[in-house]
C-alpha cells in the first residue's frame, strides 16, 4: 500500500513539473491559426541575467502577452525556447515572429532537467518574470527595431 502511494505521489510530481514547463507552449497553440495576411515581424534576442547571457538554463521559454493597457488586444501568444547561449526567437501560430504592438513579457527559466524526475522546480530568475500579471518586462514589436531591442534584462 505504501509503495503504491509513493509511486502515485512521484507520478503526480512528475506530471505537475511537466505541466509547468509545457503550459506556455500549450497556451500558444490554443489561440488557433492566424490570418495569412496578418503582419508578423521577426522577434529574437537574448535573455540577460544581471547583464550576462542566461546560459545555465536547462529548460526555459519566453512568451509575449498582448498588453491591452497599451492598445494590444491580440489573442496570439508568441513563444520561443531559450537555447544554451541564452537566445530566443519567437514563433506565433507556426510562423516566425509576432504581430506588432506592446506586450508584457514572461520568462520561465529552470535549472531542472527532465531526466531528474519529480523535483521541486529550481528557478533561475526572480519569480516575478514567470507571470504576465507580475512581470515588469514590456516590449513593443515593430517593423525595424534597433539592435538589441528584444534583449530581456532579468534579475535573480
């Protein structure tokens, strides 16, 4: 009986951790397909932790959430994966880039590796960046941004 309980708890923790990592991706898929005539501009940059590229991330993502307070009511949620060099590139409904407008930026960066199994998520950056309601990162997607316009500066 105890072994069964332990196995169930382990499975629950593993599934919960997987859900935390996949939630931003699934939200991006849930918004549906975009109009082929809709404008999308390339969005790529680096995640900088205290001024240095975030290269210690085992799993991480960047997602843009339309900022209605600044006139962006898009239902799209552009998302990108943070690579080993701390870089990301956004994709929206299967197309590279994001629609123009202001966005609140959510960054999720974990030290955990899936191979570790069920463990408590180890956050690499301040918790405020993991939620659109608490993040202080705000970016406007435009046609011709200056170099570094989409770099994201986060803290621990």
